[in-house]
């Protein structure tokens, strides 16, 4: 296909847009598309590839009607796409893996530190003019050194978080389907331990979530799990919002079942559960895990390259469902 057309639901950072414009025609809606509008444009026959965001939902209805060759997701995750349906309809899905590991691990540590040391409260306290000098018990927080970090999931981001936490003198354990042999742990060998999920929940001072969103992990952290945590423990989530039952979390935070939470993702983004933003024992960020200039530029480059390859009839570098490819 010599001159493809790309539907870009939200403009990419540079160099993504330059790459797409050099490769074909680029169509950018003047506002966020509704679900019905997304289905309509995907089925119009006017676009070869969709360059999509996590907010764009591609369900069975949209995919069954779609005439596009592929979807290039500007994200590592792709839970916004029904991949099985895309495969059934011969639509290739791509993502941008291996890009944001360090940035998201940095953010996980930021949330651990900021929540434990009550940085949001302290910042507001000073800005409001209430600071009158050092006091022995002013805004006391929790120690990081010597605390136990429990990692739920043990992929690349969790391992990078473990390396950072060890540098702060934390004890690090993880839960996964099976324990990872020391030979496969690299620099973490002998420095982290495997634990079953229930034990990790009961004993961790900080419980940090690093799992993908799927049927097994939806509401993995529910009211029962929150009740099982230490009353002095903190929940950290840089994974996906629906992994946590957010209303149950609000109740647990309000009732003192846990000490606090640091969140970068939410169950119904961009909305947050009623009462969450009113709680002082939270650090709440607006989905900034990959939000560094270099990471977003690399994601844009990779996303655009995936889209261009699909439009040219070539196998892209990062397919999620390569079996869907039709020459």
C-alpha cells in the first residue's frame, strides 16, 4: 500500500507524528471519540491503521465492524483491546514493550516514599502557611529502611522496583505463579524471596502491585485482602486501576484498616472513587508511570513504527497477536 491513512485518536509526541506524516495521510479527530464514533470510523473503510490510546476501547462490536488492518496502541498494556476478537477478525494489535520499566519503577518508589513520609500532607501544610517551625511530632511518617516490600507480580517493572527498594535497605519478597530460580534472578539472586500471595498480604509493610489486568487480576485487591493487611501497611499501585476495588480501598483507608495508599492508576479513569481524593493518607498521581520526555518519545517512535509497518503490509516489531497477521 503506497499511501496509507492513519487514524490517530490523540496526537503522539515527537517524533511519532513526523514519522506517520512522512509515511502517509494522518487523520486526527478534533475531540475524543465516543465508543460509537470509534466504531464508525473504524468501519468506514477510510483508514488503514488506528494509532490508539488506552482510553480507546476496542470491543467485539467495534472489531467485528472494523475494516482496519491493525491497531497500534501507544502503551505497553493493551487491556483496552479485546485481543481474541481482534485475532478472530484478522486485526493485528501492537504495543510498545520494554520502554517504561525504569520510569515506572522510579514512580513506584516515589509513591512508597511520598506516602510513607506524608509528602502531600506536608507540602499542603507548608503552602497553607501553617508551618511555624520544627516540632517533635510534626507530620511523623513511616520508616522505609528495614521495612518489608511485597511485590505482587514479578515482571520487569517489579524487578526494577526491587532493585531500587534494596538500595533503600528494604526487605523484598514477591509473589508469582512459581518461585524464580536464583540462576534466573540476575543481580537479585539471593536478595529477594518468593512468598505465597496470602502471606505477602499479611506480612508486608508496603504491598506494591505489578500485574497485568485480566479476568484473574480484576479486583485482586478487594475488601477481604485489605482487611488481611497490617493496619500499618501501605498499598501501592502503578499497574492497572481495576486490579483494586477502589470503593473498598476508600473504606479501608477511612476506617484505618491500612495506613495509606499511593496510586498512579484508577478503576474508572479519569474518575476516582467517591471520597478518595479527600483522604489525607493517600498520594494520588494522574497516571504518570511513563511520563518522562525520553520515555514518551521512545514510545511514540515505537508506536509509529508499528503502525507504518502494518500499513505497508509488513510484520511490525511488536505484535501482541502475530497469529492475526494476514499477508
